[in-house]
């Protein structure tokens, strides 16, 4: 019997939290969130798995909570990947057009030509994302099928990752009982949840400040032109506080979540809080200005790294839409004004764009990645003709093989 609804799942295995989102997709492509499960993550460092057992445990707990809330079971998910092993670059390919009109086959061939670059055997292609097609000398074409010409060129963005680290993540997800059906670069997922198509068209940098890494996705003319993972995240802010104030990490995290700002200029000189020192020592009074100075220095360094990357790529004048900061690290007070001052471009906090079933709790920059992964999972199901929207299992069987392709570089 045909079922009208499909279940889609986004799974974000982050450095500080694992989050599962379950969505229900109807035949008209309306997506409704029906389950969420968030669990602290203990087995990752800077976005990469360092302890399989702890990671599997966190994933299993998050999956269980989401399944319980949604009242459904599933065995496949779209997962996110980041970590300092990710490396991306731009490439191009050219083919002669065989017939009178460009066909899907020509497009496949030109993309294959753009992909034909030497990649070390310990690296795997995760995404090959077309930026623009050029037919003869006309550029800026998003879909060339049906156009006439003699020469087809494509510019693409290629994202690669270390095979072993990708496999570690996939292994953890599989040990938790779920197949990693698609793997998406985390800042691409966050961009889908947070940025409007106008922003991507104007030129914008999505900055996702997570716990272990800060992930960049740079968009121009509606296409991804660059992605970059910086191995500095919210945990570094916490560590700085712990070292500077000589307090335990857990106390530093509490102070950061409740009393932190990165702009000391906006803090009243007389504002103080009580902090608990390391074991045995007495509680102390600390000025909020001192805390803001410590965090402000780290934020300044991070914005400097971001600006350096954009400048090195000569993209500064291209990003008229400025910077959109997402991820849990965006929640430290005054991140946007400090960013705007240092980056010299409009800078704002990126909140996920609402859709069906999204509660207020989820409209938080911390959930950008997992919401984007869910959207990605639903788009991939949407790519299948509507008449094929049968039971989940049947749909998945049809596309199943294509995704083994994460490791074969299919985008
Ligand atoms: N209200 C808040 N104020 C300040 N910082 C916050 C707040 N909420 C969360 N954070 C910080 O955000 C970070 C976690 O962000 P997020 O949940 O996006 O990371 P993650 O996805 O687990 O990690 P990653 O993407 O690096 O793998 C932590 O460092 C946490 O301290
Ligand atoms: Mg994250």
C-alpha cells in the first residue's frame, strides 16, 4: 500500500552535542519536524572522532530520544562532517558538445572532467558542487541542459576529507544502528538553514562557531565559492577563561554561558560575579570587564583568521551581504558588533529560518547545522519523482546505491 509520508533524518555529530532531527515529508514536499534528540558529545575533538565508544554512546542516546518523541523508527540519516582534515578547492572542466543541444550526459561528462584532479589516496571527495556553467563564451549559467553551443565548461567547488576520519564517523553512526546515507559538509548544511537565496546571490560568508571548530562557507552569485574549517571554536573561549581566571573548565563554561561578552567597553566597571576556584580554594569576585577582555582577545583572533582567509581569496569586495554568524559560539554577547567592527562588513547572528514544526527552542544558532542536514535529507528525497514516494523503505531502496557514493565523490 502506498504511504503519503516519508521520514527524513538529520544527524549532527558535533564536538559538544549530538543532535538528531526527524522530519515527516508529505507528497507535496511539506516538511514537518516530529522529533528531536540532543545529547552531550564526549568522543570528539575539533570535529573529529577521538573515542569511538563514547561517540557511539552519545549518538545512540540522541537517536533514542528523537525516536521516542517522534514515535517512529528509521535506519538511515544524513550526517554532517567538519574537522580540520577537510580541505576544499575550486576546479574546472571542459568538454565538446556532441549533439546540437546540451544533454544531461554532457553535464555529467563535464563534471567528471572537472573532478579528474589528482587527490592523494588518503583523501576522499565529499562534494563536487557546480558553481557555473559556461557555454561557448557565455558564463553564469546554472543549468545548461537544452542550450546550443559547441563547448561546455564548468567551474566546481570540490570538498575532500581524510578517508580514515570520515570512516571513523560513519563507523560510529553505523554502530549506533543507522546508515550514514548522505554526508554533508556542516557549513553547507548551516547555510541552508540560515541564509536566504538573496544573501547567497549578493555574496555572504556563513561563519558557524561550534565547540571545536569554526566552519566557513562563502557564497557568491548563488553558488558556494569556498569552504574552510578553522580549528578554533567555543571550547577555546572556555579554556582561555579557565586558564586566565584559574578556575575549573566546568566553572569557566558556566561563566561563559551566563555572564560573558566580547566587548569590554560595554561592561560597567563595577560589575562583578563570584566564581568557584579550583578544588579547595575559596570563591572569588571577578570583574565582568576582565572576563570580556579575555573572551574579546580570542574573538579578535578568530575574526582576524576569518578576515585573513577572505582577503587571501580576494573575496572581500565580493561579499556585499557581509557575515552571518551561527553555531553556539555566536551566542556570546556582542559577537556581531565586534565582528562588524573587525571584519568591516555588515555582520549579524544567523538564526534558522522557520519551517513546519520548528519550536522556539530550535530557532537557535546551535541548531543551524542539524536543521540544514534535515533540509538536505528532504531535498534528496524530493529529487525522486513524486510517484515514487511510496513507503520509505522502497524509496530508500531506489536511491540506496547512489549514496554509497559519498565515498565515490557523487554530489
Ligand atoms: N548561550 C551561550 N553563550 C555562549 N556560548 C554558548 C552559548 N550556548 C552555547 N555556547 C557555546 O557554543 C559551543 C557549542 O556550539 P555548537 O553546539 O554549535 O557546537 P557543536 O556543533 O557541538 O561543535 P562543532 O560544530 O565544533 O563540532 C560551546 O563552546 C558552547 O559553550
Ligand atoms: Mg556544529
